[in-house]
C-alpha cells in the first residue's frame, strides 16, 4: 500500500537501508533530506524491518505532533478551540498520508515543537529542534520567522518592563546566537551534498534535471496548474481528479483560510505560513500541494479559529471529512496522488 509509484515512501526507505548512492538512478535520491531516514534506520535495530520502522516513526510522530498542537493552541484558545485544532489536523484531506513512511509527520512534529518551545521562551531548545526540522525538509529553515518574531516581541516586553544591564544583554545575545542553529540543519545537508558529489548544491541540479523542479512564483504555479487541470478534464484523465483538482483547491483554499483567520492568529504563525506558502507553492512542478500544506500547522489553527460557532464547525468538519474520504479513495485508486 505504501510503496506505489506515486509517493516517496520507497525512496525514504531506500535511503534508510542503503544510504545515499553516488552512481546510477539511486544517486538522485540525494534530493531527499537525511533526518527521517536516519530515524527510521535507528528504529530498524528494534523492529528489524524498514517498512515497519518507517510506519512506526511516522505514526508516533503524528501522535506527538497532535498532542503538541493541542498544547500550542491552548496558549491562545480555550480547550474546545484546541481540540478543534487537533480534530482538523486529523481530518484535513491529505492527513491520511501522515501515516505513510515519509517525512511529513516528523516534520510536523518538529515544527510544532519548535514554535511551542519558542512560545514558552525556551529559545535555545526551540532552535535545537529547528535544526532537526531544517535537516528534515528545506522549509524547516523557515522556522527562523516565528522564532524571531517571538524572540523580538519578548525582548521588547522585557525592555518595557525595565529590564536592562549586562546580564540582560548577555542573555539576549545568547538567544540571538542560538538562532543560527536553525539554518545550520540545512547547512549540514548541504555538507552531505558536498561530501558525496563535491558540490554543495547538487540536489538543486538533480531536482531541475529530473523533476523539472526549481524555485518559482505562486502566480505562475496557479497558472500552469489551471492549464493542466483543464487539459486533463478535457481528456478525461484521472490526473484531474487525483492531482490537479486537489492541488488547486488547496492552493487557493488554504490561502483563503489563513487570510480569513489572520487577525485571530499570532503574527509569528502568519509570518511562518506566508514564508512556507511562498516557498512550497512556488515550485515550478508542484505535485504535492495537499501534502505540503497539511504539514503547515497554522492551517489547522486557522480552521479552529474560524469555527467557534457550532454551525461553522459542523460545516467545516463535514467538508474536511468529505475531502479526506475523496483523497483517500483517489490514493487507493492510484489517481496520481503524490
């Protein structure tokens, strides 16, 4: 079930088992970041099976991510609102893929943990977690945005409260220096590129040559996604139902939800989502918009903030459940779900 042609499970499990290769088609797997395969390999010593290890890591990561999302939401919402946030992260259409042996669940856990620690003013710990997030996926480096927002706001509050002196400024300098840990995770991945190929950015070459993937603008993504959707619909291709239609719904739907909820969210969450959206949705060959956006925790918080009234909650829940069943059916039918 978890090793069809469409999703990346087999690639992560291959890296976990054999490591990165430098020859043949296997060398292209360098585009997948190392931390998730490393964790799977670690648990292989327990389960003696890479698929079982991958499933364990992904499902346990999602379980802890949901718990931490609840704790994070409680900092700004009442208990019912926090429970709604957990509900929505569990029933968003692409949430079924959190169970797959891919890095999505681990990335979600690390991003939520990083922001939660920053909210609790444990900035050094937040940056350590951010290091592992940026060693898991390239958008992990974007955690600099929410951590910086929270840190600057905290410094301003302390100054207004009259805190100053050598001890205060040394503590502030230390917390600012800790921010360097977050991009260091990406730097370590670039070093892996260099050690294997002699090129710090070889993964970009592989992405462009083999997946037509390079940074772009959201507007261009929306344009070509719409063109491909219309062509697929005209041809009656299942790619319309499994790929292009879900992509477009998430491209515009997720952005609309966060914009509608932005006054009810912390500025640090909105800043993170904007940066995350620009990077992930600007890809020149975007195939996994539902997966990527579901792993952005502000989306679930936005839904929770917008559904305080029972009728809105019921309507959003029904829409998400319908989308989840549809997307799971499309995945099982191999309708180009990536």
